[in-house]
C-alpha cells in the first residue's frame, strides 16, 4: 500500500446499482461461437478475489494464449463507441456488442483462438475490498490474475495485456513486477506518471478531467481511494505520487507501444517517456496523429495487434520481423499524414534549431534581436495573448520535443500561469486543424504549460531539448521580478511546406476553450494577476527550440 492510502478512503460517489451494474453471479453461456463465463472468482495473495469475465472459443484448442484487459470502468458494460462518441472515429462494425470501453473485442480474439479476460480493478463495482488506483497493491493483484490465467488447464502458459488508457497505464506497473507467464504487452496510449501528466500540467492544477475521471473510476459498494483529498494533501511530486510510477527499467518483456501526437494533456507524454525507459530488447514504438479510439479499433491496427500477439503468444511467424523499431506519422493536416520509419526515439540525427521571439514584429526569427523589448498581454482576458509567427520558406519536418525558453514577469502578484500552443497556418493564413483529445479535429501542433513558481528543473531527467520539472517546491516572485523559465512542449510530428506558418501562442489561460460540459482539460485555478511581460532581445533572448529531422521515405 502507498503511504497514507489507508488514511484516505471515502465512500464512492456512485453505487454499482446506480450505474446499472448487474449483481455478482456466476453465469456460463454459449453464444456466437464462444463459451462465456461471467463473474468468475480469481484469488489474490491478499485474501480477496478478483472478478473476471472469461471468453473462450467454443471449439477451443486444448491450450490457447490469453489476453487480459484490466479495467476500472466495468467489465459488464459494452461500449459502442460509434454510438456513444460519434466523433471518435470508430466506425460501426469495428467492434462486436461484447466489447467494453477501451478493451479488445472478445469476438475477434476468440475467433483467432485466444481466451480473453476482462477484469474489474479490485475494489470497484461490487467488491470485497477497498479500491486504489495505480497502487502497488493493485499491480500485485494484476500479477496474480496473469499468473492464474497462465496456469489454467486451457491456457498455453502465455499471457498478453491489451487495451487503451487506464487499460494501458496499468500495464507498466504489472510488467515491472515480471509475472512469469506475462509474454507480451501492448500499451496503447497509457500515461505513466499520474501527477506530471494528469494532475498538474507544468505544475498547473488540472481542474476538469482529473475530477471527472475519479468519478468514473470510483464506482463501488466499498470505500475507494480519495484521490481528491490526496491531490490537495500532496501538492508536490512526493513519495505518494512516486508509488504510482512504474520502474520502467525493470520491464523487459516484449512490448508493442503505441502513442499519439493527438492526446496532449493525457497520454502522449507518458507513453513516450515510459517507452524510453524500457529494458525490453524486443520493443516497437508507433506514434500516430489520429483519434485514439478510432486508431485502436480500425482494422489495420487490429491486424498489427494480432501480428504482435500471434508471434509472442502463439509462436507464429508474422510480419513483425519487418517492422522498423519506430514508425510515426508526419502530419500535414487532420486526417492526412505520411507514416515513416525511424531507428529510435527521439528520432536519430535530430537537429535542434532556435527560433527567437521578436516582440516588436510579432515574429520568430533565426537571429536573436539585438535590442531588448517586451510582449505584454492580460492573462485574465480570453483574448489576451502574445503571438509570434515564422513563415516557412523550405519544406520542413518537425518531429520530437520542443522547448520554449522565456524571461517573464508580472506587474502584480507573485506567480504566473503560462499556457503555450504551437499551431500551423495555411498559406492563406487560416489555422490548420489536427486530431486532438479523441474527438476534436481543430487541435494544435503541440501544447505546453508552466506555473512559474514550479520552474525548478530535475537535472537528472532534463535535457537540452526537454526540461522536466522537479515539482518539489514553490519559488514565488516579487512583482516586476524577471524569471528565466524553460517550458516543455509535448512531442509532435508535423510537416510545414513553403508558404505555411509556424505560430507560437503564449497566454495566461487555456488556449482552447471548448464549451462545457464537453469533456476536456481545463486549468481554472489560476494564480495570474496583473499584466504578463515576455522579455526578449539582448541578454534575455527568449526562443522556441524546434526539432528538425530528415526522415526516409514513407512505409
């Protein structure tokens, strides 16, 4: 258990009955060529059971591989994404009626000769214990389920893990424990550091998605971990939050990792950071620019999942041998991208170029302005912002991490919240949109954030192109005091053609403000007061660092 976990339990906000969950009862049926067992009990080392649903082919081979999907959202609840989220990119027919939210389709996998398990996270829904999330105990229960699945008389002893979001994020922790029967993991957009990637973006509290998701996880007839209280009581990245981060170097199982440019603020950063830390000698990275649910369920993606698992769980020869170590989308606009291979992540031979902020011209320049100047804006005004443009004169591919170096001050108050967006403008000056947050099509190239009092960096994790916050203290400013800051802009991959424009926006509020109740990240707990000033030129040469690459031909 994490330190302080037992002291911070609360009653769930929703009961299973309220959310339409069926009462626990064992049931065995045959349908659509499957043997389906509902509410099977699986024992754990802690004395309570995990509840699972088990799908197997009715004409099952003697021994078959097993896929495990580990979910807090309810194994009982089919989720037709094409109906629930019409803008998700999921087409009717891509999943059967047995498919639950963000999990693999039982019908597809059983027809391929697999057993599929969907499991409720311990303590959720009708439970026998309290619930915790991304905790050491949860990972150990996950381990126990994998070992149970690998030792049944119908199992071939090889288990894989699959699913999107939480169903992926949980894979990091259990894989680090090295269950002997875990043969392969497919992490499909899974954050790896809850505090840094979800709770506080650049040190700024996230105020909409994080509170919402706790309600979605917190459905139980028992007590659940009080993440709201923990967030208040643990404002820094301390031991509590560290218990929710896996030891990535301990993960040596074959891994097919899928990230996206389109999920900034949720999964993009964490999926890539975990991949960089893996010890797996057999690992593949794929980075796409599409909507995350649509990309997971589209037939070509399912075929790649099958090629991966067929090789490691069945021992079959597949086209996996021809996969490059890294494949990624270089985007032109929403729905248009070229997939290219790379040897590593970050991409080999990346050339980092400085684009200096010229406040007087509202421009980005390859030459630092000689004279000092300022860009000013009202951080509390939705229209208040500082904008800097670079009109591109040669075809350029920017793939990887960006960094924004600024010297900033505020006329009042003792802190600043900085929100950063990089956009692409067409030759006619209109904004080019990209896939963003699973359903949007008008998103940015990339986003970044910083609460200036959190500007101290972790020297062990930071690099010249990726500043990583220590998040271990607040360092307030005096009114008018100028602070030097480095802002991490999350990874992206985009092509710019001659005549198009790279635009940098800095403001004190969320750059994108989708109307409520639309599910989206928000940062409404601001510290901003007074006028923000961005200093440039002379000894304070603020700049945007961009990653220029020269990748080979499309795949």
